[in-house]
């Protein structure tokens, strides 16, 4: 089995593996810079699983920023029938694409 970790960033949890690519809510950093995600909730070396309470002290996931971009537009439409009320709202989230370079078990 392959080594993996569960990290938390932007209020969401992601399962990451070595060389995997993921999209998270915007983090500071230009393309090519390295980022350390230190809120590691669980880490496995392929044999043994270590779970934090809530995080594992000393564990970290090191990732490289691939690009900063904006996600697809989501549209929210509200309507009340027979009242003449309707409202259309659009939103595009700023995102960061990361590539995991290393998982440190702590």
C-alpha cells in the first residue's frame, strides 16, 4: 500500500499521496514556490496508520504551487412563485493547484 496523509486546509479535508495534484482554496504564494501544510490529521507509511487528536505534532505535507486560478462560476437562483421575486447571484472561487512533493510523518 502507498503512503498517504489527510490534511486540512480552507476548512476542508483532503487525502493526499506523493506526486498527487489537488485544488484547494487560495493560499498565498506564486507558482513554483513551496508550501508546508502542517494541519495533518492522519498519516500512513503504507503499513501503519497514525491518527492525530486532532493533529499530529511534527507531521507536515510539503507541496509546490502549480498555479493560482479561479474556479468555474456557480449560479444561485432564488424565486418566490407568484410574487414577482427572483434573484440571480454568481460566484467564482479563487483556487490554488498544488502538487504534493513530500509527506513527513512527524
